[in-house]
C-alpha cells in the first residue's frame, strides 16, 4: 500500500475510498474510474440511495442547537420507517424545490437533463438525473454505510465504516481518500443577545432552513426570515405567499436578485431577542412583537467529525477547510482530497474538473507543486479573502476562471484527458452571468418555462439579446 511521504510523489495509489454518493462523489468515481490506474474504488454512502442533498425525505431527525456557533454537533440519528430495510437520514431538501441554476449550466458534461425538464428543474428531476448518472458506477457504492473515522496509518489511511442497518463496523485500508459528503449537516445560527433564553421560553419559534419542508405550517403567522442567500430568497418567497403580510426579511445587505417583493419587507439584522414580548429588536431600534416563527437561512459549517484524528486539523472554526491547494488537495497529506467545497459555484461541473485533477495527480500524470509553493498559494488567497466563509465563496466570474483553469491544468497532463471534464465557453459564461435574471423571469412567469428562449433570452455572438 502507498504511503504519504514528504516528497509527495510519485504516488502509489491503488485503493481509493470516496465518502459520499452525492453529486460530487459520483463525479469523483467517474473520473477516477476513467483513468484506469486504480485497482479499487469504494464509495461509502450512509443513505440507501445516491443523490446526497437531493435525496429528499419529508422526515426530520435530531434537533438544532440555538445558537449554533461551532462546527461540532452530534450526527442526525437514523429514521426508521415501518417495514423499511434501511434507515433514512434527514437533509436540507424541501418539498417545493426548484434549482436556482438553469439546467444547461447545471448538468454534467456527459449527460443532459431531459428536454421536458423545466429550465430550473424540480428536486424530483434532479434526483432522477443523478440516479441515471450513477448507473455505470453504482456497483462501486456500499449503501447504508456511515464513515465514522478516517485516520493516517503507516501504510496510508484506515477507514472505519458502520452499517446503519446492523451497526456492525469494519476497518478498511486505503491509499487515498476523497471527501465528497457535502457541507449541509451542521447549521449556523448566530449568537444574538437573548437568543438562548428566547429559545428556552419559546422552543418552537426559531428554526433553520435545514428543517424547512413546506410553507403550509406558516399560514397566517407572523414570520421573520433571516438571510439573503439562495435559501433565504426561495424559502422567504414561498412563506410570504401564505403568512401574515408582510414577511419580514432580516438581511445585512439587500440581495441583488429579488423575488416576491410585494409580500416582503426588508429589515436590518436582529440585535436582541425579547422573551416576554415574543419579539425581536432590529439594528435600527425597531421592535416587532408577537412573532410566530423565525427561520434562519444562514448557511452551514464545514464539519468532518470522522477526521478528528488528523493533525493539523482541517477544520477549526468551521468557516473554511484549512491547508488546501486549489480548494482540493490537503497540502500536508495530498492523498486526502475534498470535492465541491466552494460555494456560489455550479457544483456538478466544478466537481468534474476537481475530480479530473485528483485522478491525474494520483496517477502520476500531473504533478503538484512543492509544499512551500502550495502553502504560498493558499496564503495569497487568504490575503484576498480572509479566514472566514469568503475563502470558499466564489461567485461569477471567479468560478468560471477556476473551472476553466483546472480544465487547462488537467489538459496539460502527460497523456491528456482520460475523460474530459466540463469547460465553459462564452455561452456558458453568458448563462452564468445572467441566470439570476433568468430565475426571476422564470418565477414571475409561472415557473413552467423549459428554455431560456421561452423567457426572452437568446445567446448570439456572445451577446445577450432579449425578445420583446
């Protein structure tokens, strides 16, 4: 078995473990398999189906701490349904979910969404798409297997896996590890004056988007939604149609994309919770009382409890993953990699180029820089972004440049592409730049369009044209 040495090359990788059979884990398996350089590729998935966050269940398990300011939280317990052969696990997917990314941009490079799918596909369509995408690698997946521990040993890595059905554990040796289990497990809820006492007195009012499933339970209620990101925008819009008007949307900065403004009122951040009044005070001094529900759409921590033995740790505050080259390779242990960490990106194609790079490096067809150079690259990024969540937050055009940069790097491998990952041409860049406008028009027109042309958007000669 191969070991991790100071020279970081050549690698002797034959046995690989992938943690997670969601979108990023499936992409990793495809590109590692295509390289035809590895003897064993095992995927461990704690659910009984592929799909990751898209594998919807209406059931909610576990509880959320209020506040939640650290990446340390107990894992969600399994959910056993009558007659089920395997348990379910709760995730943040909600019932009436459409993607916020148009399908042509969202899809993998080698599989199109069906023509009959909506321009912004439903969660059901995405899950069906991922099941189709997984068909030729499904035999690599061990379902209902939860990874409990990953640690370095003299000969490489040891992975401890527990069956979620029998609770039996096993230890398996590998040369390299791909972490692809997402980052939607531990919610972030800020510590605000009085929030703990408020939650103790009114334990059903404060929620997080992780446990949101449907707007129905908010009908006629006075609601505050905290956050201006994609989930805050979408969940707030859904709730605003049924709650007491207006829905109060607490934001630090006003979002560029606005949906359902007629039913919403933007308010500043909450600075204090008022227990007796069942209310909150906002940054501008305004007080609202008799509140029925507060939904925090404030994101998640990066959390990898199965890596607790790793030294130095990859997660401290949970705001970023530390010690990475190109947001993928652990600099100290380059046979440990992370797929799909960046946010405000298009995850499926990003996972492709990252996975292609991992496959080439581990097959010794592409070289990593020296460790000092990799650390300097991370330091340069930190100087630009700081230590917080901004480090992994890309947005356009940074995400496009990152994706195409990785594509070019992989293309420079000694044998070229074994399987070519995504690359964004001018049309992809155009759609990435305007998809917020597309999303707004899609929602306002009834949410039934299947192409951008139906909404009046054309791509021609690298210019946006709008049909009047």
